[in-house]
């Protein structure tokens, strides 16, 4: 999903992981901006791996060479949703901010 829409049925990451694993995926990787938020023991199916988002490129390269169905579950709050929550005081402000070059910005928000 994108934005702040709730996913139909409100499945969490672990439920989605168990579902696709039960359907027979060959390899399952969970990628997150904060992998430490997941409990370690039996939260995800045995064989699933958890990675930080900075490893996404390496994970995708690994999965492309596997025969059969592979799944990447990318768990991170949408940037627009983070901005909405920050304005309401519901999400922490980052310690560091990005500079937006107005010469190349398309103003998408």
C-alpha cells in the first residue's frame, strides 16, 4: 500500500509473511527501516530473513538468481504519512533533514 491507507483486512507484516510462506515461496526477505522492532523468536516463518533497508539492493540481487517465486516485504511508513503525523505531533522529528534542490524538484509533495 502507499500513503496512509490501511491494507484490506489489516494484516500485519508477520501475517503476510506466514501467508506467502504457506503458499510455497522459495525465498522470503523482510526489509525495514527498523529491523530491531521485530521479535526474534518465531515471529516470521523459519527461513525468512530480516534486513535493513540499506541492504535492499543486495537482497534484490540475491533473489533474482533464485528459481521460483521469491518475495520481498518492505515495511516502512510512507514519507507522506510521516509528514502528516509529524504535523500532528504523532511522529518524532528526524535529527537530520534533507535538502531539496528547487531546480530539480517536481513539487510532488
